[in-house]
C-alpha cells in the first residue's frame, strides 16, 4: 500500500467514525467555526484545567475532510498545554498552506495525512476550519462562544 492510499484511509476512517464527536457536560471554552463557501459548521469544546487540555470534543457538519481533520485534532490535543496546542496549530497551518513545507510525521502523527489537502486549494479551508476554531476557543476564556469564519 502506498503512502497516499494510507493517508486516504486515515481520512476516511476518521470521517466515518469521528473521535470525540460530542457535546461535553462541562466546558469552559467553546468556539463556533463556519465556512460559508462550502457550508461546513463546527463547534469546538475545551475543558482546560491548570493550563492543560483536560477534554476536547467537537460537533457539527461538514465534508469528509472537515470532519476527519476535527477528529484527528481532538485526538492529538488531549493532555497538551495551551502553548503546545498553539504550536501544533501553527505546524498544521504551515503544512496546509505553505508550498514546499515537509511535515515531520514523527511530530504530527496521523495529522500528516492532511498534507495532501494542500494539492487541492479549495479544500484547505475544509481541513483548517477546526484548527482556526480551536484557536478561537483557546483565546476565549469565558463560556460564551467565540465565532470564526473562513472565507
């Protein structure tokens, strides 16, 4: 099996069975993301305890790439501190948007499978919506939702 097929299989798996797709009972940070160009809508929920992400989940609707990206994001973030989460946002954003950027699979794990999205510019916003929504949630320390729009 070639690497491209493996990456495709990871995205399909996370779309069919998204991890952490739920609204938690306790949440102290939430943000809503919306991409009006394709209709993807996501809510990202965070519970941050002593600077660490104790729980992270999402709800919403979107294409396979959008849902898979959010699912993989939630798996990667659990247990990270806020600065690590922001650093991961920056790494994923570079991977999705910078031509010639070679992601380090050891550093990104399954998230590296999203690198192929860069070849389809109209899909980059699908993969990055949850990440921008995460950043809004990290910066929103109240229980009210922050809003992010990608266009």
